[in-house]
């Protein structure tokens, strides 16, 4: 599933923000200039495989994931197929979900995170409701 240049840039930016890195911090960690990273995030440039390799780990992606998003690898690559059957770890975002969230305003993204947090607490039985609160 190769994404368009601006879609990939949006996903990379959203992931950078999610892992709490500034553009300058990502640049220092990955040894890619902040101006080049900014152009990638804005969809003005498409990242090379070399750049994707450098930014994968700091952003919390496996190289395979980024290469697949960029269209350098086919989703049918065995390692990705195995990972998709096993599911994603808590530190990575499903590329489809990332793409959808990247298209939404920040307020909507934060609302989704809030809803997910509430659902997780409900499923764990830790949510405090009006009926279950101490009197």
C-alpha cells in the first residue's frame, strides 16, 4: 500500500508528534537535516530509502513498515505478513489508522485518543461511573 507523498509526510509528522520528538530532535537523532525532514512532512519531497532507514527507529517504526508505506516493499513481503497476523505492538500505529488520523484535525485526533483511553479503562473494569463511585 504505497501512499501519496503528502499522506506519507502527514503520517511521519503525526508519528513524530506522537513519540514527542521535535523536528530538531529527530534531525539530530537521524542525522537528516531538519529542513529536509520538514519538506518531507509537508509533502514537498519524497524520502529516499536511506532517509527512511535513518528515521524509522527514532519514530518507533520497523524499517519494513516505512518501506511498505513508501511503496519500496510489497505488503506481501513475508516479514510484514507475519507481523500483520500477529498484530502491532503498543508502540506502533497501524498504517491504515495512521493515514486516517493524519487526515483529521488535531482536535479530532485528541478526541479519538480520549475515547480510546475511556474504552480501555472500561474494558479493564477501572472506569469510575456515577453508579460505582463511593458514596
